[in-house]
C-alpha cells in the first residue's frame, strides 16, 4: 500500500485491525486526505471486490440493497443486487443519508446479511464497511443513531500529512507515478488469518482490564453515555489483532491501551458542560487510561 499511499499509517493499521476482527471503521477527516485512495488500494492488495457509495439526502434503501426488476420477455421479476453485495464498501459521507438508509445498512453491518423482497441474502466474506464523515461541514446532515455508531468497531481520525509527506504526494502525483499494486493476499488468506488471530492468547487479567476501562467510562462526570459491553469485546479483539500485527501470539496491556482511543472515542457522549469546557472524547480516554490500574 505504501507504493500508492503516502503516510496515513494509522488509517491503514485501523483497516487491517477491523478486517481481521470482522469489524467496521468510521473515519473522520476533511476532504482530500486520500481516504478513498486508501480503501480502494486496501481492497486491491487483498484481491477483494470494492464499491464506493456516495451517500446523499435522496438516497433510498433500494440504492444499497437492490430491487426486483420486472422482465416483460419472461413475465417474471429478477432480483437485481445492489452495490452492498461487495466485500469492501466505502460509504462516503454516511451522515448525509436519511434514517431509512441508515437502518438498511445496520442489518448488513451486524448480521452480514440483508433482507430483500422478503428474502434473506448473505453478504460476501470478508465484508468490511469503511464509512466517512466530514467534521467541518454540518449543513444537511443526519446525526448517526447511537445504535449504528456502536456497530463501528473503530473510529479513526485522519489528519493532514507532514510537510515531507505533502511534498512526496505532490511530486508523485504530478509525475504520474501512481502504481497499481498486485494482490498480496486473497479472501481465503484473510479468513485463514482471522482464525489465527482468534488463537492469540489473552490473560484473564486483561479481560478484567478491558471491562474496568469501559465500566469506568460510564461513571465519569464528563460523560453522559459511556461504552457498552460491545466496547469491552472490541477492546480485546482489537488488541488481539494488534498483537498479531506485531508478530506476537499473546496480548500485552500496551496493546489494549494502543487501541483504546479508536475503540472508545465514538462511544463516549460528553455532557453539555464538558463539551462547553472544551473537553474531548480523546481527552477522556487518556484520563481513563491514567485512572484505571494497568495489570
């Protein structure tokens, strides 16, 4: 991926962690930071089918799932599958779509299936949704329901690249040196690696640590809504994937700490007073990590 993408290592690592844990990723960043390039290249090097869906206020559930198309020649209806039946989905500006579309996406993300014309259809495996939202422009957007936000395993923040990276981006793009990397793995390889990640050892004390972090998040004065039990599960699963990427077959407390901001930041709803004082979810996560004893 580095042959195409300059920088954005946290985004690439987050996509890998989510894919290995059967999770999904919510990405926040201004336009022009190579989010689309990153996920398209990610799908290409893993030899997975990719589809980008631009979310707009007039989008309908059928635009995602598909619909029944009448064929006059045979006097029958034919099922036309929508773009959601691909392995890697980029849901661009997801918060611009209305509630009906969000609900249609919810079943696909959680159950890996969709219901179309009364028929339940399985989605391809592996299946990954990377959704983006613009943190600046908030006109004409629909707030994501808490139930859907909780379905995203990670929330990643994409910031501007460094000065050196910007120079390299401009140089390579203006020189026409953009490469098209060959696939490095296949879908079957990804499924095999998932099984290996599940066997990464986790000490019982780390299960207790993950639960303690999430439980403490619900009792902070700055937090109106803390993490759910799903957050504890994702902390352990993401830490397992993090350990695997570090070529270890066991999880360290540092793995849990490293993934905690990405797992928890979108699950912490701050009180009005805390937000007015300038507190942020990332700051609250740092307080959590400092307050809960490390095993």
